[in-house]
């Protein structure tokens, strides 16, 4: 019974593809695999912990001020993540620049807290948070995979397309590094995902 | 003056919130079905940006940046409150949105009826928070530059959402493959619009 909470958001109920949450700051970090991975891990940690904490506090929070309480908890968690990144992964933190701070306004976190954590016990909320965070991370990595492979001919900074191919006239697709490519790739991923999950199709 | 115009044009066209940084995508996707409502949301976002970014600039310059407290009391030079900026910025944004909602409701009920539903949404709009964080990162030097940046960003966001809403109104009658309808085609249209906005790259005044 707990398994769907964790695995559902990975594909069928994916936060980006099905619920259309959290696209805000997602795409700007997908030009390379490495920042996308760091961002995915950070968002998963914040979503899971925010769901856990707010679910544990749900009976103590007055309904009228809940948005402010949620924002305070989430910003405190993001500050911790930001300081950790600055201490242990300074380069990644510089690459992500403002997008670490923007985890606060990531709709996935507020969306899952509002829709799930405030009505459920801490343990299922934690699983739901981890599941949705991972669902987000998978899409980031998928987009980053194609952008880095086609745009720079590399994965995680390591060159994978052999030199011989370049000598025969192969060229990296410069458009893939630029922002529009991320939008078009997500559009195509949504297309494929909905073609396989017909019940998500909009009328 | 030249510098201000440059910052304004950069923020509107080159570093456009939607097309270059994907900020505010959630409400951009959810509310862009008709031109009228999207212009309402766009104006509200632009207005909140114009209020919150300068406030956050003042807080950042006079309270949070390293050594800023030296002006207030002795020994303040060693204190760096920079790590508090996230929580302070989001609190300012939430408070300003709440305050604006109350003021608009009291004095201009007509405007409130148009914008009312969007205002609470704006508190968690990444474009607002993002603009404050960009302001901090790019280190603008004066309040005038901050205003130019906020005005440009807001106008850019308004342009983007009004443009995509107009296209979506036309697309409603187009024959799009079923799985691509709705969000999917909106992403691809936004991508194509972003490519056209890239032609502004390199413009400076």
C-alpha cells in the first residue's frame, strides 16, 4: 500500500508531466547533467523534509496562517541546503546561482504539502515527498541528458561522442544549449508520456 | 540614463523571465488560456515586482549585506546576515502581496474583482522571488537601477503571457495530435517564441 506513494509519481502521476507543478525553476539548470543532478537531489531533500515536518505539525498550525508557516519551514530547509552546497559543492552552487533560492517557490513543495502532507500522517507524507522529488529529478536528468549529449557531445562533463565522428563532419547542435531547447524537449516528453497514458489527454 | 535604459531593455527582451529563465512557468501555463485574464495576471505580477524588488534591495543593501550593520551600531562590521536573505525576501513578498490585496479590495473594488483571484497565486510565483534574487546576485548599485530592472522584468513577463495566450486562443481551433493538446503544445509554442526572442541578443543602448 505504501509502494504506490513512492513509485506513482515517478511516471504515471509525475509532478512535472501530469500535475504540471514545479516547472518554474526546473528547466534553467538542465543544460548539463551535473547541475541537474544536484538540483534534483536538493529538491527531493527539501520536498521530503518539508512534507515530513509540516505533516507532523499539521494539527498545531491554524488554518489561516498555514501558508506563512509553510513558507518559513521551506525557506529554513532551503537555507540549510544552500549553506551545505556552498560548503561542500561550491562549483555546483555557483552554477545553480539563484535557482537554489528558487526551490522555496517551487510549486511541487507547496503543492504536495497542501494536497497531501496536511491531510496525512508523517510517514506516508515523507514517502510522498520523496516520490515526487524523484519524479522531478528524473525529468530534469532526462532533459539534461539530451541537452548535454546533443549540445556538447558529453555526459557529466566527460566526452562520449568519439573524435572520429567530428572529423567526418559531425557538429554539436548549439541550439540544445540555449533555453528554448529545454521547452521544446519537455513538450516532446509530455507528448510521448501522454501518448502512453491516454487518460491524461486534455480535451 | 543610458545605463538605466540598458538595464530596462535587457530585463525585458534579452533576460526575459519566461524565455531565458523559465520563471513563473506554473501560473504562465495555468492562466494563459485567454488573453483577457492573462493580461490581468501579467499586470498584477508586474505591479508586485515593482514594489517588492526595490524593498528587498533596500533591506539587502542596508541590513543583510556584509558590513551593512556597521552603520547602525558599533561592531556591526563583522556581522554578515547574507544567509537570511531567502527567508527575508519571501516574507517581504508574502507580506506585500497580502497588503496589496487588502488595499486594492478597499479602494478599487473593480480592479480587485479582476485581479483578486490571482493575487494569492503571486506570493509563490517564482518570477517575483527570482527577480529579488537576481537583484542580489547582479549587484545593482542604486535604487533607480533596481526600479528599471523590476519594471523591465514585469513588462517582459506581461509580454510573454499575453503573447502565448493570444496564440493559444488561435490554437483552440487547430487540429493538434491528441496527446500534445494543452500543456504539451504550449511548451513547444513557448520554445518557438523563445527562439524568436533570442534575436534580441546582443542589443544594447
